[in-house]
C-alpha cells in the first residue's frame, strides 16, 4: 500500500508528487490521459512559483526556457503593473508552454521516485484508496484529488463545490499570424470587445479575449477560425493575417470553491479545489502553491513524523488563498467583459491609476504574483542571505525543517 495516491498528473499533482517523495512518502500518481495534452492552457508562471522552484533547486530550466516579462495585466487593462519593483529575485513572469512546464515537473517527480500511471481513470474512492475501471483498486492511506475542475475525487468524497455558474465566455486561438502587431504583442479593447495578442514559441500567436456576443449563460458552440477572424476584425480592425489554427477554445466564468480542502483521508488541491475565469494567468500557480503547502505536511504525517492535525492547517492556510483568487479573478472578469460606456470609463479610470499610482500597481502585482501570501503563522519570507553565506531558498532545498539564527541579513543589506 502506498502512503499517498495522487489523482491527476497536471501541474498540481506533479509538483505534489515530487514534494511527497522529498518528504519520504511513497506515492502513485494516476492520470487518465495516456499522453500529455499538447495544447497549452497555462502560459504564465508567477514570481512566487519561480521562488518555490528555486527553494527546491529546480528553477534553472524554467529560467533558461521561459520568456521573461517584466509586467503583467489586471483584467486586460492597457496600463500594465510593473513587476520589476517586486521584492523577489524573480521580478517578472515567465511565459512557458503548459506542456513543457508539466514535462519538467513530471521529470522531477519521476527522478524523485514517484510512480506515474498514465491511461488510468479513477472512477471512485474505496475505503482505503481509489477505484479504477474493472474494480481494480490502488490502495493508499491518503488520496489527493488534483483532478481538475470536474474532480471525481471531490464528488466521490461528497465535498460541496458551491459557487456561481457561467454568465460570460472568453475565447482563445493559437494561430499563425502573417501580419502580427508591430511589437509582437498587443492589448486592444473597446465597446466591441477586448483582445490580447502574445507570441508563443514555434512561430504562433495566442489571441485571447471576450466580446459582447458571448456575454450569455449558455455555452456557445465550438469556436471556428471564421468566427475568430470576424470577431478579431470587429475589435481590432484587422485579423492580422490569421491562419492555420493549432487550438481554438472557449472558457467560461463559472466560479466555485470546495467547501473544505480536507475530509478525513481525502484532500483536494489546484483546480479540483478552486475554479474561475482564467484571467491574470494565476490558476496553475495557485495550484502548485497549494501542492507546496500540502506536500511536506502530508509526507510528515504519512511517515509518522507529525500528528494528523497538521493536515488541518492545509485547509486553514490555503482555503483563504483560494477565496482571494476567486475574488480577484471575478474583479478582473468584470473589467474584461464590460462594454458599456460606463464600463469603458471604469476601465480607463483604473488603468490610469495603475499607470500613475505605483503603490496600487505594486499591491495588485504582489497579489497576482503570490508574494503577499499571509497565514496565521506569518507571511512569506523573502530570499534572505544567511550568516553562513548561502541564501534561505538554498537552505530550504532539503524540504526539511531549517533552524536559523537571528541576525539574518537581507540581500539588500538590511537586517531582517
Ligand atoms: C485558456 C486558459 C489559459 C490559462 N492560462 C493560465 C496561465 O497563464 N497561468 C496559470 O497559472 N493558469 C492558467 N490557466 C489555468 C490553469 O490551466 C489551471 O489552473 C491548471 O491547469 C490547474 O492545474 P491542475 O493540475 O490543478 O489541474 P489540471 O491541469 O486540470 O489537471 C488535472 C489532471 O487530472 C486528470 N484527471 C481528471 N480526472 C481524472 C480521473 N478521474 N482520473 C485520473 N486523472 C484525472 C486530467 O486528465 C488532468 O491531467 C489557464 C486556463 C485556461 C483554460
């Protein structure tokens, strides 16, 4: 019997598997897909996630391959938040294809000794593990549902997922552009809708946006290239020579959060615990951060080094972070999907404040970046320079408790 079975090999489940192994727990990850999804939902990796990778000594490939972007948007507003002022060694976001992020996380989990079973769909929970089709059981003392918004684990455990249903739909096209915008990327918004264009590796561009025609509760039909072309022309006056779509998709603003992140021996993390409109590029980041919070605790409990009650701190610490995520993505959705003159005026006022009120811009950036995270036990510690000459992030690489002396000096020379 394994200590833990993780359901879902998305970014959350894969980071969790590595963390559990680091803490000495045995783990099997079960994933429906025989192969990784080639389409890249998540592109943006935020500063706190990059710090977490550094705290485990695996940041290098992300830094080497990701495109560094020193600013970020809030709700598609044209004036962008300056990330370069943030108190972190990584004051930028990284743009990296979701599939590549998963590949790097899966490599780590396998290197650490996690078993990953692809092509296996979990259909339910048993008294001591999970059930696959044909009554096969994978036995484990703990089950973690990292199985996305439609989580089978959440449903089987009877954990409520209260929230609100979709009222509006965004769209996305990864396409070739023969006439891309001058600087490669662009943000365009008006009464006809809003659109962001970003270059992706492999000579394609992502066009992502929303428009008044899809402000409705029922899911519109499949997005076609012709519809995307017409919509983009209406918003931007050009279709940028789009052709050869790699991926066309829609996403709604249904917003839900699990009532509890722990029920006895079942836990939830990532999209299984929180669902929202994907604006600001944060969902995967919060999922990895959930996994980071849970991993060492569950490993310590499963290997008998800590009491079960430690697991309750996972819910107490991460549920409010999920609530905060739902709040700011809802706020961003409202800004992105407002097309009236009043809505446009609200966008202009807020965008102007981001450009001219550095403190407000910084606080919003810290919120998306995950750097403002605060628990009852304290708030995130920056990368302190330790008396022995190494940094805090380096000291955290073992995943075990670290005792530090007072008299720490920050990299900027101040005493902490
Ligand atoms: C268009 C779009 C753009 C986005 N952009 C960003 C971004 O830039 N940055 C960001 O941080 N987030 C972004 N997100 C959100 C991000 O994609 C998700 O938050 C993230 O993928 C969640 O990771 P996860 O591992 O929790 O869940 P998922 O990625 O959904 O992974 C769940 C896994 O579980 C598997 N699974 C499901 N059910 C079962 C079962 N019964 N048995 C076995 N396996 C199962 C699935 O096959 C899947 O592999 C975006 C989302 C969308 C839709």
